[in-house]
C-alpha cells in the first residue's frame, strides 16, 4: 500500500515559480521501487500527464507543454518526489497530482499508475 500526499500549491502570478512536493508512505516495497509521475487536471478537462521520473531518478520525461519550464526530481532517502515549476502561465492552472507506478519505464498514461495523491491546487494569475 502506498499513500501519497502533495503539498506546495498556491496562487502565483504569471512568470512566477512554485515547487510541489509529494511525500510517500509505502508499506511492503520501498519508495525507490516506484516510478513517479505528476499529472494535472484543469476544470472541465481530462487529467493530463506532466512529468515522470524513473525509480532512481536517472531519467525524466515531460509533456511538451511544460518542457523547459518544469523539472521533476526525487529524493529516495526522503521518500519524496518534487516538481519545480518556473515561468508559470495561466494555462498551468490546475489541480496537480502525483502518482506511483510499480512497473513501466517513464509511464505517461494514467492507467499505468496504481497509486494517487489527493492533489494540490495551483492557480496562476495573469
């Protein structure tokens, strides 16, 4: 069983930055066994892939919409995954979710992830 808790969301002006964190409490398998991802869901829209990172953090993958602005990272000693979000735009406004996948290499689809957090709201004002 894995529990994920996101934090760090809030209101920021366009061009600003936020860093989201996702703390993981895992029983059975260590945090380092899971590929981790970030997704986001804007009102009335689907939950979309944002970024993913491999189990040891050696490889990452990003949606085109955030490439060059967002950076995903993880600290397996702290059981935490992060996403640093720079140059934020109003269209980045959404609830951001972290997710854990036991299998797959940098999975980008929702069904690849077994565990999800409750989400944290990010609002970017223009």
